[in-house]
C-alpha cells in the first residue's frame, strides 16, 4: 500500500437513504434556479425532521429520544449547579421536572450575569474558523428555522416555522413556540430570561455568527425565535422592560435589569405580564 493511501474503511457504508437532507440532489436540476433548489433542500429537511422524536399528538410521555435529551440536559445543568435532583430518570415527566429543579438550583446564589455565564460555559466551544467557513446568510437562517422544531421539541414543546420580516425582507426564518414547556413547568420568568433567552441569543449571535432574537410572551407562555435578527442591547429588550415594570425595584436587581430600565414607567407590552408575575417573584430571588 502506498505510504499516503487512505486506510481501508472499517465500518459499514452510511445508509444515506435514511438521511434525506444528506442525499445528493440528482443533477437533472442543473437548469433549476438556485433559489428553487434551496427551497427544495429546505423542504426535504423539514420532511425528514418530522420523523425525529415523533409521537402521537397530545401524548406528554415523550419519546425515548426526548427522554434521552432531557436527561443529558439535566445532567449538564446538575454539573454546573453542583447538585442533582432526586427525581426519577425513566419517566419523561419526572425527568423533566428534575431538570427544572436543577435549573432552579443553578440560579441560587448567583447573580444574573453569573447564571448566564454558567449556561454559556456549558455550550460547546466553537472554533474561530467556523464563522469564516459558514458566514451568515438568509439561507442559513431559514435552515436553522426549519430544523429547530425537530431538535428542540423535547425542551419547549410543539413549534412551527413561520414567516418573519427582517429589515423589510420577508423570509421563513422564524419559529413560533406554541406554549413553552420550560416556562410553563417552571412558572419562572427569571429562568426564561437568564437560563434560556439571554444565553441562547449570545451563543447563536456571538459564537455561531447567526443572529437570533427570542421574544417570550409571559401571558400565554408562547415564544418567537427569529433567526437573522440581531438581539437588542439588554437595556432595550422589551422582555426585560416588561419584567421591570411589574416585578418592582425590590426584585428587579436579581433579574439583572439595567438601571435605565428601572426608571421606565411605561414600556411596550407591559400589561401582558401583570397577572403572570403575581406570586411568582420568589423564583428569581438569588
């Protein structure tokens, strides 16, 4: 064997038929405009994603795949918090409740900045060359919106890809979460902001080079994820303004609110959280 010849493969060939997104497009489409080819590719990815973690509508037990992802997330949060819940691991509801308890433990004794930093530290480290090799594109934003419902249903529940408008351009890069399971299970807006919204926005925007904004609705527990839209500075974030208006100055500092927000008397959408935050402020005390 020549010195630079590749070693024989020791594993069976990949069954590409099981991964429609990875199957090469037949070259009969060479005359098809690039945009149409991209749309076909995204449609195939969405079709393939429907089979991942599939279960009957209304079944809250979760698939084995869902259970595995929740358990991994619970273990990761447990390592960060230095504590683990004693709830069971083999029932989806129990495992999920355990993850929420560990999330709450992660908040205790930490400032909001430390909470966010701890979660970000748990994300995989992205090498600098990744952003150069995969710069931002509208196509990339739409692809993220297509695959998110497949890979994160276990965490937040049912969601769908929707059309959004960014800088006057309409594109299919939005994700609508019908009722966030994490927010509903915890009943805590502090967890939403400090352990999900802020860290995810930072990771996607700064580490992956994919701007992403999350817009939780604390009245109906829904949420919008917009890929391709850069999140506003903390002091200008509408979700933080809503919390400041209704949690009050006594609790707001533990939410990590910018001092400028505490002076705000009327913010857009402020009325929607008045009822939700009643009797829930204790979840953010650290």
